[in-house]
C-alpha cells in the first residue's frame, strides 16, 4: 500500500491537467484534514490529518484515528452494471435495505438517524447516518454510496457511539467530501 500512496501523492500535481474539474479538487482542503485521491480507482475524500493509513480487509483504502481505533473511514467498491445510484431505486427504499443487509450484523439493532441525497458534478450520492447497537457496544456511522466507472462505491465513516456527539461534525466533513470521478 505504501507504493500506491507514494504514487498517488506523486501524481497529485498531474491531476489538475488529467482529471475533469471536480469540486473536491477545486476546494481548499479544510484545516486539519488531508486529501486522499485514488486516480486509478476514481474516488477521493478528506480525512483528519492525524489519522493513519491501515489495511482493512476487502477495502481499497482506510484511515483510522491513531488513538481511538473505532474512528475510521474506509472505501470499497464492487463491479456493477448500473450507471447511476438511482438505478438501484429510490433512496427511501435502497438505504434501509443497505443498512439492514450490508452494514449491520444479524444481532445488531438498527436506528437510521438521517438520509440525504445529493448530486455533485453530475454524480449522485446517497448518504445515511445510522446507529448499530450490539449487546456489548454501539457504533454510529455515515455510509455514502455512489456508482461510476462500472463500480458500486461505498464509503463508511464510523465512531464509537459514546464519542459520536463529540466527533460527529469532524466525521461529517469526511463523509461529505467523498467523490467519484470518471477514469
């Protein structure tokens, strides 16, 4: 992964000429955040500057708080023949099923706190804020999904439920910054 990161940061200067204009590239990175741009796989996002990269099984990229291990962001994608997130159905149907069948374990109680739909640079996103409660712990997350490049992208930003109120706004910056772009 270190080679890929070096390549991504090394090619960062070229992205302005090679990639179409995107609001993520046009914006200034917020204070205390860094930008992760994966040119090869067609997505980007911000993450807190004090977080560290780590391997998260079956995910393409992941960063976590170095002290609070449950606070992290991770992105994965799978192939799809869909062209847009709307091809899956309306947000009010897709998001609850996504949380129930993909994000939650069978023994977890699900509480969907908020759902939002947005379009940026012609790409549509569904974002859900949800809580998963197990017998021994609870977590709260933002999950964002998008479709581009024949891929179904998923970004998860998570924290322990006890810390959610304190860190929610910081984590929302990460969730809101997720973008997919054509490769």
